[in-house]
């Protein structure tokens, strides 16, 4: 059994990182036509010849590219199982490469737990310097990262790395209209999908753009996997899936046949041999195929274990969709300046007490109805600001950043350009986010400042701690509709 360890627990010069660097260097020497090469592995996630930083010839045959490249699953309930399989075969390739270089057969990919504390958001030191301690090129270093990322400055912010919202979701599959749950919306093949789950949004998407910045590799589908930190980031996302399942017996994976076996994932193994894999084969990390555990992963007895192994029946989905109480009537365009959108709300038709359907929280108890702010059909033609902050009912004239209690959440722009393109795989409708604001509204009710007939939403650029200046490279982002739902 292999153990994936926290990179934060590894001292400088740890063999796990030393051998990873050596393997990356060796994989880079292989031609892009070799499925075990660095370039080929990156192209599995996505590939665009127009933005290829290292164009070469010859390339793999077009039929091979069509079968194996540009296959990352996003905006979909396949997001987690596809990336687990992707990580699995990458790890196997790296391990065989390390063994060939004289290294240990016990090597396993470490994970980057950037939410552990503020210092944890600093890129691991092994990835920051262009040269190795003893001289020579450091193949874990990438210059194309956010300003400060390679200077030991924390990337993003505490909001970028927060797992609280994702880990608090009770279900895996998004619920209508859709309201984001942990794992994403029910889809077919979804390379540029729109219905992200909460984990895919934050911290996955938010940390992608926090590391990549406005133009770096980690901020775009087609270059993200060329950065060696990508794989540690996704190992952490994979770990969080395990943590979510193990946090309570009620946390279960989907059991629908379309999720378990409905989509085929095509990869190559460590020998370059084609393999076909499905979701139901990657649900138990201790099974012989996967053969790994995460260092220090707590859990409760039975939490997600039976579901992870596959159970009969269907995951229950709420029958009644959330009720929309109001929405903007025109698209909202975002840039580098704060944008405000105000729209009227109607009274809910479902059972609800006084106070616009909510009661104030007392002693930490939540309000009796959940409230969601949905931002739909978010599109952009080119790379915008990394993320936006969304606030609710900021007092007129006030600086939104001075009211963290009114912050609904982040809108990461990872994938917005890709999801805006209309092609055979996607209609180009953009991203959709839902932010739960139950606590914010309940606190406003308690303070007597909630007006149930209207809501005011303020959206501002999210600024990384090491990059507070105005971003002159920002391109417009359009939000098709902002709406409010009660569930």
C-alpha cells in the first residue's frame, strides 16, 4: 500500500520531492508522441495548439489525440472520478520512471493541503527556485505563475483555500435549480461543463487561479497540468473527497448506473499500454488497482465506506426544487471596478415564518430555510481576473472588503473561457455558481437590516495577498443572471 503524504510534512531535500523532480526531468525528455511523456500527460487534461508553449513536431496521430487528449471532466459529477483516474496513471508513470532511475518503488505522489493555515498557501519551497540546491535546472519550477508565487508569498487568500463550504455540503449531486452540492451536476461527457460542484469551485478552481494568476499555466485547462504543482493540488482535491465521505455515515457517492459505468475514461498505464476505466473502478483507494491511502485522514466508522464500494438503489434527490424569489432582468458585466446589482424579491409561496421566510440564528442554530444566491451563464472571451468576490447588502458607499461578514463567496474564473466556447461538447453557456447565504440573511434579519422585498449584490475583483494592484490585463466577464432561491 502506498501512502500519499502531505508536502507540508516533508523537509527540504526530502527524497519524495527529489525523486519527483528527477522523474519530471526524465519525462520531459520523452517525445510528445510517447504516452508516458510529460507533454502527453499534460495534453490529456487539455491541449490547444494555438497556446502550446512548446510546439513540436511530429505529433501523435489525430485519431489518438481525439481519443486521449482534452478529456478532463469539469462542471460535472464525473469531475472527481475522472481526475482520480488521471492522477492514478500519472502516479504509476512517475513511479516507474523513478524506479528506472534507481529510486524507490514505494514512491507516492504527495498532496498540498493549502487550507491547513495561512503559511500553507505558500508554494512548497522545492517548487520556487529555478535551480536545484546543488546547481542545475529545477524541473519543479515554472515561471508562469502568479506574481509572488515563486517568492514565498502566500498565493490567493484564506477564501481561496477554504474547504468549509464544500465539506459542509450534505449531498454529492447538485440539486435544482441547480444548487451546488459537493460533487457536481449530473451530466454526460463534460469537458467544458457548466454545473460545477462546490469542491470544484472552491478550493479547486480558486486555487488553480491563485497559483496561475492572470496569465500563468495553472489558470487555463490547456496548460494547467504542465505545472508540476498541478498534481499535488489535485491529490489534495482527491483527498478531500475521501475526507468528505468519511466525515459522516450519511455522506455517500452517487449510485446511479450512468455515474458508475456510463462513461468510459481512456488512459495509458505506466508501460504506455491503453487502459479503459470507469467510475466504479476508482471508488475505493485501498483496492488493488489504486492501492493508496492518504497520510492522517480521519473518519468515522462506516462513513461513505459502503457507498464508495458501490451499493444498490439510487442516491436520493430532493423532489422539490428551490423556489426563485427574484432575479436580475439584464446581464451584468464585470471588470476591475465594483459592480452592483439590485433586484426585487417576491414572498415565498412555501411554508415560512415571519421575516421573509427566515428566522434569526440563536445559539448557533441555522435558519429554518436555506437561501442561495445563484450566478448563471458566466462567460468571457479571454482570460479575466482570477476570481471575483460576491457580497450581499453592503451598505451604500461602504467598501465591500470592510464587511467580510457580508461576503457570500468567490466566483473562480477557472474554466470560464473554455465553458464559453460553443462546440460539439458544450453549448457555450458559461459557468454557473450557487452561493449559500442562509447565515448572512439570518444575521441581517436578526439585526433588523434585512429587507425581504429586495436584495443588493456587489461584485468586486478578488485580490491575492501578494498582488493587490489593479490588473490591467483584465478582460470583461458577463453574468447572464443573478437570482435568489429559497430551499
